[in-house]
C-alpha cells in the first residue's frame, strides 16, 4: 500500500524565502510514485472547506494580481552526493486549478514515474515558497503556538527519519531548488511542513520471488490432480 511519508497538517505556514529539506534513511528499498508540497490551507483548492477558505482564496487572487504567483519545486536528493535522484515536481499556482494536482490532508501531489530508492540516506527538498504561500517551521517563534508537525510514516521499518533538517537561503528572495548545505540539529520529528512524497515498500527482488512461488504452487496443484486421477 502506498503511503504519504511526511503527512502534513492542513494549516500552519510560517516562513518563506528558503529552500528546505528533511533527511531520511532508506533501510530497505522503497518505490516512490508521487512528490508533493505543503499547501498552506489547501490554497490550490480554495473550494475545499478549511477554517480560513475565504482568506486562502483571496490570498491566491492577490498573488495572481501582483504577479508573484508561487511556483514550488520538489525533489529527492542523495545526501552523500548532493545529486537529485528524482524528477523535479513543479507546482505552478498559475495552473493550480487545472486538475493536475490532487490533495491529501495538507499537501498536494503530482504523480511521477515509479522511482526505486535503494538503501541509503536521502533528503526531500522543496523551494519556491513566498509571501503568498508559506512553508511551516516547527521551531518558529511566530505564530505561537507553532504549527502541528507532520507525521512520518516508516513503511513498517523501511524508512527512518534521520540526519538533519536542511535549509538554504536568507529569508529574502526565492532560492532555487538545490541540495541545502546549511542544517540544524538532528531531527527527532519532522521540522518542516514542506516537501513530501508517496511511497510503498518494494518487494526485495521486485516481486519475482512471489511470482515464482505462485507458479510453483500452481504446478504442484496440477501435479496433484494428475496423481489423483
């Protein structure tokens, strides 16, 4: 079953002007099928009821009229090499209502070709948040109390939240999507409402063992029927 790995809360955006990443360890191979971004209050779906739907719809209209439409980019990076290993998912809020994106809880997603991550350390990185669409920072002092942290799905031990919460930027301007080199203390829980992905634990050998087992059981059943006759 495919699960949302960093499952973001519905609301809680606090900051812009940074590219942010969260490290995780792949203990056994997983298959990624979609990349996503925190969507503060489901901005891309203003018709979806949330506690501040009217404000969200107006914020999106303000962004469009000002020409500062958010374009969020998300990718998965190999921590050892700093190289992006996934396709880049682009969430352009100019076409956010065209149906390419779908929402799960506080995130929107785009499907990607199935991507297998081998055991190793990776970071889910997102960039492009601006004053019209914030990401959430669990260590932010404003607003108080801080937003609700996303939950992390380990896929029954295939994944571990590990390493650091990473950040690039100064808080001014919009840094591009890149592997963040600045980081805070190691995470005990996800630090950001930002990038996320959907994944499932991969079969150890791509499922061939199960297929061969099924063929063997089928052949044995046929042999038994022949012997009974």
